[in-house]
């Protein structure tokens, strides 16, 4: 089955497609750009990751009259719990990946981050599936690490500054397969795909 992913972020789409290719599945993920030429998106006015993912999934499913999988996520920084979270994308505005990382690292020398425990980062992801038939499914996952200076060249987004203590490396230093295995978005996707296949017969 073909499943539309409601995102204009090619990095997100690539990550999910690569992860799904490693497991037996007849689900084929395609980007929203296969159906729409103008990058339109809802306002994402929710107060939780689930709210925003649900809003996006409904928006594109209603527009295309097809089942859609959408996601929302963000970072939580221990030193500034109210700064990012569900507001992560708004905090960084329209900056590119490297610019986002530099903006976050600008906080590194603040007094609040001199305690290593306060540099703890948690990466959150929530995926929501919505179909015209009214089916709604969701899954969430998270990964905890630490904010560090950019290291490594793999992945995208926050991967170079997200250090995984148990591995002694940033996400950007890991091979693709290992990085994807740790990705909260991929973990949520793997949880959701069997459920989607189960309900898709009625969609």
C-alpha cells in the first residue's frame, strides 16, 4: 500500500523510507510533494506534539481525501524546559539545520548550562495516521542525550549536536542503520505500521 507522509521535510521522509526498507513491509511511503506542488501547511497551533501531528494529518487527509501519516516533534533542553518542546520549530523560525544548531549552541555558555546535567536533551517524536474513513492511530517515542559542540557529518538536523552517552558518539557519527534504530520517529513508525496495515483494509 502507498502511504502519504504529510511533511515537506525531505530529511524526515528519507529517514522513514530508509528505516522501512530494512524490514519486510508492503507499505510504500511517499512525500506530500508527490500530490501537491505548493508547500502549504496548517498552523500547528496545538499545545502537544500529538495535537500538531493530528492537525497536520487531518489537514492533508481532508485535502487529498486519502490516508495520511504526519509527525510532530521537538527538543527539550533540561536547562530551559519551557524554551523548546512543542515550540521548537517556532524558536528556530526558518533557519536551516546548521543555523538551528548554532542558535542552540549559543546557549551553551550561559550559567544555566555549566552544570552538565542541565545540558540533557530529549528528542521527542509523535506520529499520527488519519484516514477519510475516520481511523486515527498514533505512536510516540523519545531519545535522551546531551548537547555538545557539532561532531560528525551524518544524518541531518540536530544529529551533530545530539550526543548519546551510552555510545560515546553523536547521532551524526553513527552509521545510518544505527542512527535510524535510535530515532524516535523511526521507533514510532515501526510501532504504527502494523496497526496501519490492520485498519487499511477499511480505508
